[in-house]
């Protein structure tokens, strides 16, 4: 296989597989050794692809120089507009502003005909039941997740018991009527699901848990899928 074909297959795998993708999976998809895979990753990076990650933790393609943003179909534009409208309704003010900004940037790169389709989209979003406003600590929680930093907080469980906890936040889940944080609770030393509305006195701790967030989140999601559904709680 030529080098160009190999790099093309690697880019296609990074675009299509659930990310982060392990080096072993990428090597299997492209039919190369792990050593060659690492060299190909560096070649793509040198060519302008922004690929986050490292050996042992998986790779994520965050910027693809071979796929210009203006190459969108009308249906893809509809999907983006509808999805970002949902973010405006569900997210905190920072996420709502980010949704507006993202849509404006995307629309600005489209051809005139597709720009008109984006502005006059066929789909609209409206909810008769308004959701409770996101708690003020959502932005702090988001920062802790990305920075892989522990959080200290006070939590009130369903029984009314109040405890001071340290958690490793892994992800925020937007449900119909609530926001949940998937986390590893350092008090219980186990995975837990916390209602954001039941958190208070939330502060960033000095403790970091990088680079364990992605493996922990994978393990948590696998555990959730393997057990019967039940009401979330700490």
C-alpha cells in the first residue's frame, strides 16, 4: 500500500470510528504495525491535522485539513441548525452563546445558496415545557471535566442526607428534566451519578486525575449498560 493511500485510510478511520480511537484499533483498520501507525499519526500532524491523544490513551481528530467546513449538504446544515437550537434551550448562557457563534461561523463559510438554506431552515424547535435553568456551577463543572481536575462540593441526596464530597467529574448528561454528572466519588470510591441541582458550594480542587478521564468514563458507561435501569443517584 502506498504512503498516500495509507494516510488516507487512517484519516477515514479517525473520522468514522468512535473517538478516542486506540492505536491498536487504528492499526487494525489500516493494516499496519503499531510502530508504523505512530509514524503515520505524526505524518498527519505534520500535514496540518490536529490529532489529540497519545499512545495508550487513544486519538481524537479535532481538526481535519482535508475536509473543508463548506462541504455540507442541505440535510447536514438542517441537522446542525436543529442541534444547535437544542443547545440554546438546554445549555447555560455560555453554551447558548457558543451555539450562536458556532452556527454563524459555519454559515459564513457556506456557498450563498447553502447559506440561504441555513437561514431559512425547514426545521424549528420549540418546547412547551421549559426546563429549569442550568445551575451556576455548570460552567465550573465543564472546566473541571476538560482540565481533569477534582471538585469539592456539598451534596444533598434523595433522602435529604448532606455530605461533603470530592469527585472526579467525567461527563455531564442532559436529561429531559435534569442534568446529571457522571463521576467517580472519592468518598465512596465508586462510580456515581450526581444531580447538578443537588450540588452546592462547588469548588475546584488542586488534585488532577489526568489522563484517567476517558478510561474511567468508558468503564462507567460499560457498567451502566450492563446493569438494569434504575433511578440515578449518588
